[in-house]
């Protein structure tokens, strides 16, 4: 197998890893670190000090808690996609020009995202009226898409799984009744696997027509890296709270393995092709600003804005131990904003009702949208409730409905091959489709105060 084939297949898989390592917010960054916050669409993420999930929302908020508490929970995500107006074709690139190979057969079920539970756990411990410590374990990034076996766009990608888990020790200090600051150090670990079916010309039929087969291309890799969070809380009045949180970028140096295999390769004596793969990946820094305003004894309103520096994701540079630079692809992500507003009404001393809405803008570009992450701008509507049967225990529940703007994927890839030392003409495959995505999120969490 030649160098060009390995370059293209590895580039496609690792590119998808980068896209997929960002799921369920603009750019596919996970938002599910608080079910109490989910109820009002995370509008007061950095300003509403409600429970131990503030360890993630704003490290400064821990020093505003009145006692030690632990919060554990998770959100179950159910994603649905409709795929319409599909077409897929291939062509053989020869010295004489492009030779059409016809359409690619296959299905477009759209059921490619399995139901997923996103868990979290946080603990906050005030030491005195000023100092507090905390710890959190959560998922800031992650994705899984698994198309059916005969997916029509399988030449562009048919399986993606990326998981990022973070552990965050945190400390905060409250200077006075108005000001508090906090810092958290994050340990992050990423694991991923990407697959696609690569079309390859392996010979000619008696009539001279090329014989086309498909090779199973896979990349697996992992890494660990450190980052940090900073937070500030300001209360100009007891009923008004401003929060500002900064989450640093995280630099990963992914290392893993690449393989390409098929029964046809075995029959030709080529066997499985392997190589190492390395990719420097930076997840972007984020800034969240929010306001919580207590309107009355029973009602409070929240507003929030988040900004993500996705422009740091400008290119994908993949290298192999044997081949040096494998690919250098431009991505040109743009910085993205998300806005949210919500409220909470204390119906009874034991029961609080919540609702919120969010607008989340994608950083992806039309020219680089992939079948692995066919996403666009989205709107999120949420409702929730918190029930406290005792002063020490609170159970929170939330439901969110996410709907995306319809979007289009028009993706083209070119792959080449070498058999018995001879390079076969490259094959160009194209897949075009309209996607319409929606998701449902069901959350539950428990908070116990000591």
C-alpha cells in the first residue's frame, strides 16, 4: 500500500476525531455538568450558587456555599437525525481524465447516535467563612456516531467514538460579602476510535472495467493533559450576582495506531497496513459571563453568554513515525457564541420550578462539514424542578429539547493504492445529503448537604 493511501485515510479519521471531540453544544462541547442548571438552560452557570455543581460552573462560588455538600447525577441524551436528498458516487482518476464509476449503493437510516448517559460528581467543602475546597469529575467533551453497516456515506466515515474525562481539584476564597475568586486545576484524558470504508481499485474485469473493493480504515489513540479554570463572583447587592468563568485551552498530543485491512488485501498478499499516528490537538478556551437576579422572595431570573475561541482550531497536522508529515489540512473554525436566559420559581419551601431557553451557534464551516458531525446552529428549550424533602437533601430533574437548523453535507475524498509495487489510479468518492437533527436530554441529580 502506498504512502498516499495512508495519508488520506489517516487524515480523514483523525480529522473526524477533532470534530467529534467537541459534543452537544456549539462545536460539540458537552454542557451536561449540572441538572439543576439544565432546568434553566444553564443561564446562570457562573453566577447561580445552588449546589456543588458550582465547582464546574464557577470555582469562586464554592466560598458562597453555607456548608459541605456532594452532588451526583447525569443526563441521558437521545439524538434523532433525518437524512434526505442523498447522493453518492465514485470516479476513477486516470491519466486520461476522470472515469465515472457510478453511484454508491447504501442506506441512510439516520439513527447513528446511540443513547448516551453523561455522568458527573462534585464535592464542595467550606473550611470557614472565606475559604473552600472542592473536587469534580465530569465529561467536557465526547461523541459517538455509529452508522449502519451499509451506510451510503461510509466512504466518508461510519464510526466515531471520542471520550474525554476530567478531574478537577478546586479552591476558592471569599474576600468579603461582595467578592470571591476561585481556581481549579484540570486533569484531562482523551480516548478515541475512528473508522471509515475506503474504496480501492484492485484489478480489472475481463471487459476492462475496474474492480472496486472497500478497505476498513481505523485510527485509535489517547492522551492526557492539564488545564485550569478561573472564576470571579461579584455581588453588588444581596439580590444581584455576577459571575465570570474562564476555562483554559488544553493541549493534547494524541498518539495511537492506524490500520487498514480487508479480505481482498489478504488475498493479494498485502495484509493489514499499520503505522503510528500523532496529532497535536488543542481544545479551545472558553469564557462564560452570567447574571443572577433575585426578583422577589420566590422568583429569580438568570442570563448568560458564553464565548469559545474555536479559531485556535485552524489546521490538522498529522505525522507518522515512518512517513513523517502525513497531512496538513486547513479547517478555519470561527469563534462562536451561545446565549441563554432562564428562571426559577420557588413554588413551595420544598419545590422549585425552572425553565430556560438557549441559542447555540456552530463554529463549523459549510465547506468542511462532515458526516461524522453534521451539525449546525441550534435552539435549546428546557424545563426542570428541584424537590427538597429535607433541608439536607435535594433531588433535581430536568428535560431539554434541542432542535438544529437543517444543514447539508457535501463531502469529497480521494484515495489511492499500490499493488505489487504499482500504484493504481486514485478513486474520488462523494457523498451529499441534507441533515435535520434534534435531541432530547433527561437529567436527574442528587445533592446531599452535611
